């Protein structure tokens, strides 16, 4: 109750979107369309455990390629170029940046040779999966180089073009149910080989709990992480649709958008971590009908999500239920000598150190790739100094490095309804 009244008092200040009211973050500019890149396509960047950021950029006329940097470079030579190099497959289109591990980036691409999902580090590219790469915009690959994907009515994994089927439509499960429909978005996979995915999970007797979040390790039967179904049953909530944002952490937690039925307020959209609601759209201060359309979750249990506020096209990034203290960046905020018009973020844009990778559009026409770093001071600083990027490059065909937990952060707080 005390938090509720504090949020009400804060409401007027939040709508002003002032950086001084927000959480203490400094913003390191990693790339800019004002130089050395000619353009930064509207694709959200990824980052690794050490704060290196992978993004799509165009250094000259033509399609964008994957680059990696940790600060603004003075020229393209200050970045690690991952794709578009001589001797690599000719990629006509890069569709988006997937998970980034130390020294490796996964991405979906269209190629004159083979469409699919690639991973690379600045040398040769390894083809993880040969298939419609434009359907896997943000591929989830773990440290062993294993990709999790949906192919038609199957949940599959792929490693170096060797594809295995985990689950298929109609598979029977030990509790007497079966998988009735496999739903997008694309699944996620962790280093233990666990795969999290959405499915319509039919109860052959009651047919009540329908959409579910499932988690499976290897080829074993999946555990039900979250039920969905008819109000009044034992189903606590249900997922919304195929655009539901979704993320799996290294510790096996799953963050996603769901909805719950409230007797007095009706349908409430909420961000869940497993079965704990960490935010909902009825909290004051978040604008009119805020809709989360991206969510990320790190190994420390910290959730970050992007909010699209209807009517004013404002996108917020928040780390909790306090719109004042948990806002990272929003449209209307001052940044780097201009005003933010738009922010893009996705499930691979948060690391265990609490850093976030963002694509930011400014009112003056610039596009920036920025890394939001938790500030030791008041926050709001814009760091733009150019300098060389350092990113250790291993043998491209060698094993991927494991992601290390960097810092224990704020744990998910249980909500009392």
C-alpha cells in the first residue's frame, strides 16, 4: 500500500520523461549514423557479458553488416567487422542480431549461397542452420553453438547444420496431455541445453489450460512453467498471442508477457518471470495502455522490458514497477545534444552487469547505438569519445566461451495481489 501511494505521487513527474527523474544510467555511444556509419538499420543491438555491443551498420552504400564495438570509433577500422568480409559467404541481407557471447555473434541472414543462421567473430562464418534465415530474426544460440528454432510444427535444435527435433505437433506428454499447437516467438536456449517455448498444450479431459510456457532439457518431457486458460480454473494466467516477448535466463528463469483476469479491473497485461508478476499495466505513471513488446532477463533475475505507449509512440525501458526510479530511457528524453524520438531493444540487450544495448533515434535525424551503463554518479552522461575497440578474436571454428555471471543484481520481488 505504501508503494501504491508513492507511485501516485510520482505520476506527474513521470509524464514529463525527465532524465533527472530516472534511474542513474550513463550512455556510451558505440556507433553513430553521423560517422563513421552511413546508416544504422532499425534492428536492436545485442551485447555480451563484457559490454561489447553487436549491431547492424552500413559503412558504405549497400546492405548492412554485423559490427562489434564497445565505444564510438573514429573510423570503421576501430570496429570488429563480423560479416561482409572477403572470403565469407555473400550476404544480401542481415535480418537481425541474435545472442552475443564473448567473442561470438549469432545472426540470421539471407545469402546468395545459403540462407540461415550464422555465427562469427571476425574471421570465417560458421553456418549453424541452413534454412529460411529471414524467419529467425534474433537467433538464440548457447555457448556450445546450439540454436533453438521453430520449423513448421516442430521445436528443433541445430549445431553446425546438424538438426534434431525435440518436440513435434501432437506429441504425447507423460501427464496425458499432448502438444496441440506450437506458437511463436522463436524459442530460447541456455547453456545447460534447456529450451523454453510456447505451445498450446491440450488437456484431453477438461480442455481448460491451453497456452503454456514449457521448458525442456534435451529430449526429455517439458516442464510446465506457466499455464493459461479459463478463469476460475487452476490456471493462474494465460499468454496473449504470437507476438508475446519472451526470454530465458542462464539460471533457467523465463520472462514473458501474459495477462490475468481481475474481478474489478478486467484483463490486466503483465510481465512475468516464471509465475511472478514483476510489472502490470495498471500501475500508475506508465502512460495510457502501455504494451510491453520486448523483454530481457539476465542470470541475476533482473528483468528489463520495452513499453510502447499507445497514442504517443513512446517506448520506455523499465526495470521494475516504479516509473520514476526504474526508467532507463524514453522518447522525449534529452540525449547527446538532442531529444530521443524512439528506442529499440530486444531480449539479448541485457547482461548480468545490468548494462543494456539500445538503438536510439534522435529528433535531429541521428541514429545511435548506445550502451546504458549503471552510473556511479547522477547518471545522464553521454560519452562520445572515439577510440579503438578491443574484442579478443578466437579461432572461428573453436568452442564458444561460457558466459560468466559478472555481478549479482536486484532479485525479482514477489508481487502481492
